[in-house]
């Protein structure tokens, strides 16, 4: 194992290489110093060129960090990832068609790393069927120059499946906390594990080079064997960055590392604004024993709502990065968590999700149409991608989509137990047809899933006949503020309810009492064997 500078490591990347890049979102276990050195090398020498960047999770600080370092014409040829959310400069290149761009389900890409490591012929899964990822639609393409078919439709025993084709990686860029003199890598201070081991195995199998960035070097034989996440036999070179941050926003949180638990009151109280109103209403769908996923955006605030209502011990929150239990982080630190009970590698978390392990999924949406389809991947000339959205939404028992009713300039007043629209959004979100189908409503109902859409002013349930309006906020005019802002008419429930006024006030919403009135999760099929008479 060699110890290199970041600049020396960057020299190992050659023209036309395929890079596997580890890490998640806003700097979680991202090999930042190596990516920065790659950018410096290209700006100085215009080399390397025509790289393919493959990373299951979007990587960046919504500006220039992460894969934003690679956003230079000539440096990148192709990007295959879960999302461009954190890398707007790369998204802009995709929109301008200066790179081949694909956004595929985060879970599929994560699990594909394992298939590549074993030399299997790709990943076979139902995830992505009947969405824009389906090869009968766009096959995940987000730019005109992306012409290669990365996914194919296959059939087994009369059922449709998708095969995500494998890649042949040349270089893997990983990150951990400590490496010993033999290259054994531990991740004790990282906020996520990701799929570092599978990436290393896949790259070594293909004859490529594995480079890991770490904070420190330890003497040979001093790392506890069970703490090693990637064995040294898989790592070719180490780059030491003693100043590496845990995330872009957080230098180091012992709670993110699982070293400590945050005491009661350790999470900030969410302000009573439009996002909290939506998160509170979505949280009313929680029930005892439920295993949940909290997606990006507004849904991450549900953790803070549950925390301050004292119900986090009654449910299990998870995120796709592999955290189980506790309170998932929000904002740019989303992907991390505090007070979690377990951290697993990301592919295994998606195995659990794909196998139907989620009782509830709380997800965002950018637009929805009369057929019940939802779009989060591309809208208003923005390429976002899907992250773990497709894996989660296609396999959870119940999906609660959360978002504002309109977008672009919406301003509201939340006061005195009611809602008032001060300035309506310019863009309706309930439209005739979504631009891309990230979630297929008809397919979900056929699979027996329950689907809701929660906004600040209205709550809908999806039925075979389409959207049914079941609740409206106090202070809202049905015709002017709801129906007139939709491009299709919903069915209105015979007994249209008024949303709980406590959602719009400064006090608690009695979430614990609401949950106590609901039955526990029945997700264990043979739970009757565990009952004590």
C-alpha cells in the first residue's frame, strides 16, 4: 500500500477511465481532496479527459464541491448517478447536452456494485418498472447524447424485470477515517458507510486501482479487526487529509459517528412555517411500531416533529444511506442521523426496502397528475434525478407524498390555527401530465399500496378513480385556493374534513395521543406466535 498526495493520486486517473466515487450527499464520506486534485490537474493540463463518473448518491454542496469539481467540458464524458441535486453545475452540463447524463435509482446503483464485485451479469430487479427509468420510456436518460442502453427489460416466469447492466471500473475513489500501514480501512468517524467494500471489490476484480482518502494512518496491526470496513488487500493507495470534514456543513459530530446520543431537547424546535405544517400533517400518519423512511426535503422535518412530540421511540425511522432508528438529519446534512441504533452498508438497506420492509414512506414530490403519477426527477428545466425515491416508493406499504400545493413564489401566513394565502405560487403542482414519471400511481394501486398527498392546504388520497380530496386547511377557500389551482378536478369526499387546527399553532399537536389510538404495525406475518397469553 502506497501513501500518496492528492495530486499524485489524481495522476493515476487516465483518459477515458470509469470512476467509482464513494460517499453520499453533502460531503458524507466523499473523497473531497482527491476530487479537488483531479480538477486542479485538468485545469493545469487539460488531462484527464472523457471520464465516466459513476456514483450511486448525488455528491456535492449545491455549488462546486463533490462532483462539482469535475464539471468542466472535456473532463467529463458521462455521469451515471442517482441524483444531480447536490451538483448543479453537472446538472447544467446535462441540460446543455455537453455530457451523457443518466439518473438511475440510487438503490439499484448501490446494489449493482455488489453484482459487479461478484462478476454477475448486472442487477435484476423490478425497481424502475413503469417509470422514466424503464427502457420502454427513457431508460434513465437525461441528455440527448446519452444513447447507450444501460437497462434492459427481461422476463422470468412470466414476470417483467429490469436488468441494470454492469460497468467495468478503472478507478475507485473511496473514503474512510483511518488506514493502517497495510491499507486496512476503518470508518469510525464517518456519518455513513455507503458501499465502499463493494466498490473496492468491483474495481479490483476489473483490474482497476482503488484509492482511499483518510484522516490518519495507524500502525500495522493496531486497528480492531472488526472495525475494518475495507481490507488492505483491496486498496492500492492512501491519501491522507488530516483536515477532512465529516460533512460539508459539519466538521465533526460525535452523534453522527454514533459515539454519543443527543440528550432530550438536543434537536432544534422546527419553526411554525409552511414546511412544519406539512411535516406535522404527514406525521399524523405514523402509528406504533411502524418502520419508516424519511425522504429528502420537507419529509426530513418529520424527525424533528416526532422528536419534540416524544414519539421517536414508538416508531423506527430509517434512511436509505443505511441508518436505522433515531432521528435522520435534515438540510445539507441529510443522510446522517443522530441517536440511531444501527448503521448498515447502503446496499443492504435497499435490500430491506426492496423486500417490502417499509411500513411507511414519507417522500417529496415536485408535481403530480390526474393519473396519480408523481415527478421528482425533471421539471421546470431542472434535472434532479431520483435518488432512492423509486426503490422506496415502489416497495413501501404506504406512501405519503409531502409538498407545497403550488411552487414559485408561494407565501402563506400560519397563525391562530388557520392558514392564509398571501401570494399564490406561479406554478401549479397538480397538473394534467407530469414531465417525467418517477412514481406510477396505477402501478402502485395494482400492487396494493396506499398513497396519500399532503400539502399545507389540502390532503388527497389516491384511488382507482384518481385523486380524492379528503381534508382542507382552516382558512382556505375550496374553490379559489384549491380547485382553481389544479389543472384537473379531483373527486371531493362526501364528508370533507378540516385539517386539525393544532397543525397551524405554536403548541404541540398531541401526536402521541393520536398514535396511541392506532393499532400497531402488523408487518410480522407470524406475529401471533409471539403473543403472550
